[in-house]
C-alpha cells in the first residue's frame, strides 16, 4: 500500500481523485516511446501526477538545440542519450521507477517494455516510429495515446489520438491516420508553450481514463485537437479505417 508520505505529497490531487484514484496512478506502468520535445514533457507530467512506473525508449542523444524543450536535462547532459539524461532527472523522485532503453520503436529491445506496460504513449518523430508504436500496442491490446504538434510556422496546434481496447470495434487506432510513406518534417518550428499544453492535456486524458475521473467524453471520442493561438480545444470521434495496416490486421 502507498505510504502516508506518498498521499501527503499528492494531497491536493487526492482531494480531486481520491486515494483510490491516486493509488491507481501509482500502480500503473506507462511506456513512453520517443523522448523528444513532446515525449519528455509527457514523462514529466506523468511523474508529477504520481505514476509509479515509467519506461522510455529513444535512440537519440541530447543536443544543445534540444534544451529549449527538453526539461528533463541541462547543459551537462548534452551528448548523453536522452533517456539516460531523463533517468538522471527522475532519480530524484523516490516514488517513481524509471526504466530507460536506448533504442527506436522498431527495435525488438523495446518489446518487453510494451508487454509490461499498462499504457503506451506514442511520441516518436518519424512516421515509422509511430507506426511501430501503434502496431506493438494494438497487437498486445494495450491502450495507446498518440501525441503530436504541428510545425509552429504553419499552425500553433497539437493533437491527441487515443485507442482503447473496449472501443476497438469502432475507434481509429493511431496508425489509421498515417500514410506509411509520408515524412514528418524535421527542423520544424516548435513553440514550447504549444508542446507543454498538448502534453499536459494528453496526461490529463490518461489520468481521467485511469482513475475514472472522466468527464464522459473520453470513451465516446478518440481525438482531441488543441489550437493554442485560439485557446480552443475540440473533441472528435474518428472511426477506424478498414484498410488500416495495423488494426485491420489485428482486429479486436
């Protein structure tokens, strides 16, 4: 059972979701695939919520230009693997078990992380990485939340797409939205506030579903858009694609 110290640490949150809700967060294992601008913020919010176990995979090393959006590291971490820098950061939270793996989503090295996780967050920066995350989650029947933002020079917006096993008969999985041969632009413009707002809302959707503190929309909708320039959030229902390369091959 969680200690009283744990509940005291999250006392203001317990007042909203109750001890049972907080305990559910502590018992939940989450895997975050991709620890870039979005992924590291998602991991930060999950740890701050009181999630007890987080694993992350990413194949890249931290560069100086990442520091404007990578809050889980500093100048001394430049040149380190991103997940190792994050592990050093999260080590200060004694209630969090953090497991880093230096590998891409396509690697077999991450399969055990997907198998053990209760939830998957997909935050990769390539279509191939997001397709691999969707495939591994759907194959294992794991709920997955796909989080991304637009090029800030085009739109100050983000999107949150989530797939739940109990809604698999109608709900689009993250791969339903992707064209396999498409490319995600690199060196895009990224405004930190857009990243933070999108990651925070994604963590809120997760917390709502995990603890049962659900406003009612999360199981009837599966796509949330964030337009920070208009201070606008919209929820949508997107049906699964019949020719989806993932959920049509692994129907539930």
